[in-house]
C-alpha cells in the first residue's frame, strides 16, 4: 500500500455583497446588490465550486449587526437554511455552515446538521463558533456576553453532546423487515442521558445516523482556549493566517496539540483565508489589487469593524486624530486576541484612532496576487512550508473566481497538488477524514 | 368591486412512512422505507401539490421519540431544513413548517423563517406549537415539561417578538445608491428592545424584510389556552376536526374569538385534517379503507401512541385486559385535552386498556372516502356547513394522492370551489391574507 500524496484542499467562502475587507464591493456593477440574500447567487457559487472540484462551500455567520457593519453582515440568510437549499443543486461539494454553540441548544442544532447531512448525502460540516460579537448576547436575553472560559467550556460539551446524539441510532437500526414485521430494532436505539456542567440532554435524537456518521466539525480558534478546543474536537480549522511565519507557528502548534490529545494530526485540516487576485500578468494583478483597495476605503465602516473587536463599541464618539482611546477594558467583551493586538500596535506605534481604523483596511500586497503561475507558486510555497492544509478562498466577483479556477487550478493539478476528479462523495472523503464508528456498535464489538 | 367567491383551501401533509393512524404504512411495497428522511420524496410531494394548485405543503414535527412511536416519528428531517431544500424545486406552493415556541429562541427561529421566506420568494408559514410531548423537556435540559399557562404565554410573546424582528428593516432600507455612496439608510433599521415576561431581545434582525412582510402564522389550538392563542395571533389553524358538529362548534368559536380580539375573522383560515380514500366506486373505496385498517393494526404502536398523550407514559406495564388504569395525574403532562377525553370515555364506557388502545386505531368510516363525486360532495358539504376553510390532506401513497388530484380536484374546480390556476405567488396571496405593513413605516405615515 502506497501512501497517497498530501494534497491541497480548497474551499470557497462567498461574501455576497462584501466581507470585512470588502466595504465597497456592493458598488461593483458586476455584483447584485441583494447577493447576500439571493439563494440563486449561492447556488451558482456552490456549482462553480463543485465544477472546480473544491472540497467545500464555507458559509460564515454572525447573529448581531449594527448600522456601521459591512454590507453582507447587515442582511444575510441563516447558514443552514441557505445550505439546505444549495444541497439539492449540487452532488459532491461539501457544505460547511457556521453556527454558535453559545446561542443554540444541542438537540436542535445536532438535528439540523444531521438533516443537512441526510439531505446532501453526506456533505455537511459545522463550523463551531462561540460568537465573538458581544452584542449577540442582547439578542438572546443576556445582559452580558458569556466570558471566554464559559463559552469554550460550553462549546466543548456542546460538540460532545451533538456527537452523542448523532450516534442515537446504530447504522442498522432500521431493518424494515416486512416478513418479520420489524421496522425498528429497538436494541439499536440509544438514549444519551447526558448531564454535564452546561447541558442536560436525554435523547435519543429522532433522526437516523447520517451518511457521514457524524457531520465534520470545524472550528476557528485563535486564543489559547480556542486552540485547545480545536485540538480536542475539530476536524477542520479556519485558521487566522497572518504572515508565513505566523501561519507556520499556528499550524505546528495545532498539530502538536492535537497529537498531545492522542489524536492523529492528519485528522485536523488547517485552512487559512485567501483572497487571490489573478490577472494575465503580475503587474495587472497588483494594479487590480490597488484598484480594489481604493474602492474599499470607507472610514465609517472601518470604525464599525474596529468596534466589533471591542463589543460593538461606538468609536465615532472619539476625536479621530487624537491618540487611540483607552479601551483595554472592552477587549474581554469582544474578540480578545484581536483587540489586544490592536491595542498593543496602537501603543507601540503611537497611532491615532484614524490611523488604527485605516490600518485595518490598509493596502497590503496579498500573498496570492499575480499571474496564474505566480499564484500557483505562492500556494505551493505556503503549502509546502507547513502553514496550511487548505485555503478558504474569497473572490470579489464570479469573474474573479473563474480567473482562479481556469488559470490557477489546472497548474495545481499539473503539479499533483490538487485532485483532477472527485475521489469521494462526502466531505469526510474529500478531506481524508475517517467515518467515526457508532459508539454503541463499537462497544458491542 | 365584487367580492371574490369563498374558495376551499387545500394543503398536503406528507407522512413519509407512516403517521399516527398509519402504523403499517411502511409495509406497503409502494412506500420507500426511508421516505421520511428522503428529500427526493418531499420534493416530489411538493411538486405534486404545486401541480395540483394546492395552497401549501404542511410539515408537522415532534422533538421526542421512543421506540414504540409510529414509523415517521422515529426518523425525520428537521422541518425548516427540509422545506428550504424543497423551496428551490417549486415556485408557487406554500411551505408551512412546524417549530416549537417552547424549545427555540425567538431570534434564531425568526431568522430561519425569514430566510425560508426569502429563499422561497414569499411562501413560508410557521406552525407554532408549544410541544405536546412531555419527553421533549428532557432533550432541552428541563426536568419537567412547562405547564400549559407558561407554554402558551411564552408562545404568544414569542410570536410578538418574531413579528417585531421581522419588521427590523423597513422595505426600502437598502437604497444601494452607488452615486450617493449609500448602501443602507440607517434611519430605516430599527432595534426591537423587547423586554417581556419570557424574553429579552434587543434586535435588530440581520435580515431584510421578507417577501411576505412576515411569514404566515399557523397554530393548532385545542385547549382553552390554545384557542385563545390562535384567535390572538394565528392566520391559519390546524383544527382538531372530529364530527361535523364538533368541527362546526370549533370553527364558529375560533371565528368569534378572533372577531372579539378586533381581528377580521376572514384573516384566520381553519384547516381540518383529511385522509381521503378515493377509488372508482364508493364500494371499492370502502373496501380499500378497510384493507388499510387491517394493515395498520399494531397494538404495540397503539400503546405507544396512547402513551404520547400521557407524557410518554409506558402502558405496556399494565394488564391489557384489566380496566383502563388510573393515569389522570399524567394528563397535565401530555396533551391535556386529548388525555382527558380518553379517560372520560374509558370511564363512561367501562373500557379495558386493550379496548382503549385498539379504539385509538379503530376502523371508522372516513368522511372523505368514496368515488370522486362522493368525495367532492362531502368536501363541499363540510365546507358549506361552516366547519372549515381548508383541508390538510394526507395520503398513504403517491398513487392515492394522484387519484384525488385527478379525480376530485377537477370536480371542485367545476363547482367553483377551488382555483383553476394560481392567482398569487405567495402563501399569503393563496390564503387571501393581507401583507402586514412594516410597523415603523406605518408609524412614520
């Protein structure tokens, strides 16, 4: 038996009318103003991803907005409702949806992901988030956002409970034997009777085991608690990226932590974000990249985005040209890791609020910008340098997605870095992840 | 202006492999054993309903099972995930899904129904249930099922909050005006800031107003609390039915209560359940009806179903031929109205447990069994006798659905009782319900 070559994984992360660094995207005449609520747009994106042999479509989410957020935050479909509609218009591409472990109940959410796994024939993935936006708490009856330790403890237990519920029925629980008159074999239906710190869930789930055994668990841990959670339970990660050196550190750390928990480090796939800009020449690609930057300048939106890391704090109340205000006490309420980095940079570089806000959306040369050959080289370099197993790709327009698919993907295939045909029908199969055996069947053996 | 003639509404209520009175359906060789989790089955049912010009597909639900429940309870897709997949394979038929107000949070559920309304182009309906199965509590961390008053109080406030969230954006909140650089008009985005007895929800929803303004609210109130809730908030009811006289009483009571709340009684549509059995002759239809009854006899399942009305009580522990046991104290834990009726009947008729269980699945001549002309006559009679505005139709097989659609529907059309073409694109349109004006737009006027 020869070992299959390690291959790059690619997912598509559609934004609709504009992600965090795409403030001006809605102004692009090629982008429909209602893209983020147009199911036809998402079906086309999923079909394009499948045509390109990508591993998955990846839908992010938030359950809180305010009027200064970028366009796609303001108005978007709930991810599982979206992905279910997409499922029956595709047959191979994985379907990963974001859902909060802080603001859902395990029984309902486990059932919805298992339903998606059935509907899609084994392509469901759950990106577990603990909800970074503080304001979300206010939409769920809480005065205060739960603290980090509670959110991550809850997330870990939530995944455990969901996996327990997904094993309610053994794979052969329904003989449906007309002659013997037996539809269900009741010995293969198992209650969960979970009682933990955060949840008490009796079970069983009222849904048979899904084609993947269990939907694939993604996570996006940056903090200490987040990395630990990922290493314990995740099978995929939406990693923070950063510089090549930062990505190497994160990648090695996650693989090490995963092994330390007795897990095979190959069974956790690290994805970083990528926004490739592809053109006929490197110069044309850099020109387009700068043009995009000009389109996206929007100080108001940058202040809104900045506020997001500090619990939806309103930064418009400060003097833009005074030193960055003292908001350290708000870091715990928002995205602590990001907020802390911002504060440190503002202090060491002595920045004003305007400089910090503009910096969030400053022009940076992206690593995956250039002619197809250049972009393929860069992806190969990052891949071989141990920074990633896969890339979550975001494009501004369907045309720019096509430039990548038609130009870069064939080069990756020629180099043996990317599949030339789907070799599996399920998301687990695409990612090389094992199908977990049902715990009750295993206990019986 | 002439008044449109009052017309019958028809919805399709698919069971998959067997509903409460269809224990043996899974044995029918024409029914796929996995129908209740096969999205292809539901898509075909929805397309058949749309081909027949029905108002809606109606998906019921429960979040609790035990091994004695009928087949479709054991294993079924979550309704909204199911309906979203169905939505893009149909264009006119309404899509009504059941969801519990006891075991969901308003922000999540309002968002999911609004997403379905966007995805379907204005065809979403929400059947609000308070979760009759006591065992459901155990799947959501509660030791005891909430009592009637709490469940119904919560349901009423839940619908209020959902409607408030659905009005977060005024219809023209997104000018997306490139020249002025204005994507969102922030004066048309409204927080809710709801603080009530059961919920505290800040809002706004991160989803623009959906095509129907607000998804259509269905309810299924039988008890005093249920009828009151329906009369206050429902636009459709899945009524208990019963005898013609009982249905008349219920219909008149609901319309009277609705008017008493200052609402137009035409704006609440009462549906009863119907399981038509259609054949070439009345005799053949009655023969088929009896044959179905024989197929469905299953004492174990009947005991399970009986248990459902008493908080998933295990009735197999009693002597089947002794008098019906004293379980009055369990009525409050289950479906109080049904449980009380069962106890009263057992006492007055001096029944054993076996007689009660068999009685739940006893042979009864259905009102809508016969040759097409007979069934059309019966529907017309019930409709004109003031028992219903519509019927939720359940069929055992796709063939039996077709017998109704090809035989009975044309007769109803000839008599002017049913539409000959869709006259609207939305569920509200089919049901003759007004589109609610956004509350903030109204306040501005």
